[in-house]
């Protein structure tokens, strides 16, 4: 690809902006550019190995405004499942439909990769929670005090799932225990 260092640096800018803006996305403030760039370099490497799909939203000038990932690498008994992670939109690009476009692209990429079930988690009460509900994701529940805000203090996390159209994986033969009621 050849563009990896530039891509990692541009994605680092989005991540830093989100953390500075208070998003609980796995990093504490202050997040250094070196740490953010190293994170994205690892993500890019993982995508190159086929372990995840990395999607970016950029404008006509090539400036990145948002990103989302779908992790594909799961245990062998979950080949149908993916996880949406790091759905980030730079504050300068919010309220323009970019989050929805990224999520729809993530769902399409997951389907193309043969996934029929997606999961994600988000801060309870935040914009993401409203977006996912509007896009048809099913709310599972809330875990209080699950993570820290980037500037400190606990926040709750809401889990969601979405079943995607596609071939359903059917369990293989099962063993019935003697005396088990059917």
C-alpha cells in the first residue's frame, strides 16, 4: 500500500480529537501523537493480515474525518461473528451523517466477509447509543462503571448486537445425555 505511515498519522489525529473531546474509546487523556500513531500502525498491520476491516471516511482532498473497524478474528466456534470497534468521527465533521455512513459501510463489509452477527459497545447515553438504536441495533443492556472517561471518572457501557442478512450457521450434530428430557 505504501501509505501506511501517513494513514496512521491521519487516524491518530481523529483519535486524539475524540479523546480530547471526552470520548471513552480505550485511551486516557492526554493521548500523545506517538501513542496514537503506534495504535493505528498496529490496526493497519492487523487489517493487512485479514484480522479486521478498517474503513476510513475522507473528503475530496484526502483529509480523514472518521473511521470504524470490524474485527473478524474470532475463536473457531464463532466464524459468523464480528465486532464493531473504534467508530470515531472528528468533532469538525459531526452531525453530517458520517457516523451513519460509516456504520452502514461496516455492516456491508462484515456481510461481505461472511459475518451474520455483529456486536458493539458504547458509552451509555452518548451520541453513539442513539445512532445504533436508530440503525436497528438491538440493545442488550448496560454495565455500570465499565470504563473510565478519558479525563477520569467511571462511565457505563451499553452493549448492542445486530443480525445481518446472510447464510445462518447451523449447529452440527448434538449429543443427547441419557435421561435428558426433550
